[in-house]
């Protein structure tokens, strides 16, 4: 499809009659029902700008929920956490600069090229009936969605004219915001995705609110996004995180169900079980066999070593997976410092003393003393692990230690800040420098 065909079909799509196809065409919007549109709003169709956008489409690679332009620009579409309800989340404009990596991060209204692409796909469906196009356009039609009419008018010097493209975006784009990552140097898509994961973790950690990727262009909800207030300030991400555990972290932040939140955060800890368990086992064995007191000729020392190995490996499965409670304790000792945990709980508006003064009734999870810097790992591991078992097991002979939604939901909700803080410290302290 060439540009002339596109423009012709665009005006046909909008039911607009053009009397003089000049480089700049002016319109009056009549009978607008949008509260933020003033009656008889004036628009300008800039032919040069639209043609340049049309020509630039070939420079963009669109995949699932993002655009990639010339290996220097990445744009990720953002959406809401629950498409079944009116939007409850909004994004404030953000711009942060990483001067070390020469990377710019920005949350703002979707770009003109992204708007134009969505519009192009809608027109493409008209030009090529049956052509595979974006699913959500099947039920989207700017002509039906709003009781408006465009009427070509003469240019008036003292009048203010709005963007024709912005006007259309409010009618065809199913979202308002995107995350843009701009690099001064060409990057691979894998690099941009790492930057994206780093930004998402930093955003959620700093703002205590989810940032939600649209799954793909076929699943984006046709909902308006809201934003209010001052721009949110945050630092550019400086660390790189495992994308596997970031998925769980994001899933927890997006959900309002404490069950899903708890299990998602627990998966982050579980991810490191075997790695840390085996690391700790090897370290301890090497310390014992290299100790000056150890001798392979000393039978009691050999027996001592065998007993140690047997005790440590109790519950070690045939699949190579170690004892989960013991593994959890090792993960906590590896990545979590009690003082940091206490500080993070305070940042999350949760009183740390709650976990000392209250056990988890339905799981028998013990209280935690933050002053006991060694014993805290045992009680913290038990509190988390016992609660996890109560959530996923429902044995008839353990009814007293089984989670029941109607009874225990509020209790479980109080455990979320603890597990959130623990998970964040594990993510942070297992990360590398970006």
C-alpha cells in the first residue's frame, strides 16, 4: 500500500469529504461528547508529517507488545492490571537518564509512530479484507465509538489547531502510555529486554505500584488510562536482574489476591534453592576436609563427615532437589540481612514488630525477632515455609494448618509485606551491575 492509497482510505474510514487536498488540511470537530474536548475543536492534518511517518514504518520492528526502531529505540505498551473493571492504575510521566550506559528511560504518552502504526493496521484491514491484522481492531471503529463528525474548514490565522493524529489516537488506541528506552548506541533486542526488566523492578521497588506490560497487541484492553499528579521521580536502574524472577515479582505486584502474591514471591526464593543448597554443602564439606584436624586415616573423623553429609542431605530427593526448609534458610542467609529487612518493611509502611508479636495462626508460623541476627534465619524460614505449605496443601488430617480463604485471608495479607521485602532483597543481592 502506498501513501496516497493510505490517505484516501483513511478519509474514507472517517467519512470525511476533502474539497482541497492541500499539504495542510483543517477540520472542525462537531458534536464531540468527550468532556476534555471543547465543542467545535479545530484540527490540522499535516500531510508532510503523516507521509514521513508512513515512510518510517519500514524502520520499525513490531513484536508482541513493543516496537524496535533502528536498534536504538524500544517502546513497550503498558496496560491495566484488570481488564474486567474500570482502570485502577495510572502512570505518571517519568524520565530518567543513565549517563553511564547512555540509556534514557521514559514513561509518557504513546509515540506518534506507535499511534500511526495502529492507525495503519486499521486501514490495512480495509485495503486487504481478510488480511491478518490485530485482533482488537475487529470491534474498533472510530466512526461508531463517538458521535462526532469532521468537517473541512478554511484556515484562520488567529485560531489554534490541534494534532489530527492525537485526535485519532483517543479513538483507536486502546491505551495511553508506553515505556520508551532510548540508546545512543545500537543494541540487540535482548539488551533492551534486560534494560526493561531492570527498569520494571526499580519502578515497582521505588513506587510500590505495578508497572504492567500489555501481553501483546491482540490482548490489549480497549480502556482509557488515567494519570494525575506530578511526575514521579526515580533513579535510572543500575543493576541487571534475572528475567525469570522478575516475571514472578511483576506478577505479585499486579495481583490484589494475597494467595497469588505470596506464591509469586515464594517462587523467587525457591528459584535459588538448589543453587545455594549445593553451594553451601560443598563449602562446608571443603572446610571440613581441609581443616588441620581432619585426616582420612582417622576413622572417627570420617564417620563424623559421613554423619554430617547424611544429616544435611536428609530429604534430598532423587531428582537432585535438596531439603526445602534447609534450602530456604540458606537462601535467606545468603541474601537477606536483618537490618536491611527491617528497614525495607518500614519503607513498605509495615511495623516490623508485628512479626515478632504475632505468629501465623493457620500455619503455626513462628514469631520473628529482628534482634536475633542468627536465630532470625530459622524462625523466618519456618514462618515462610510453614505458611507456603498451608497454602498449597489441603490434607484432611491437617485441617488446622490449612489456609481457608474466608477465614484467613486478612491474616495472609499481613504476611505479604514481609515476603515482598524478603524477595526484593534476594533479587537485589543476587543481581549484577548493569
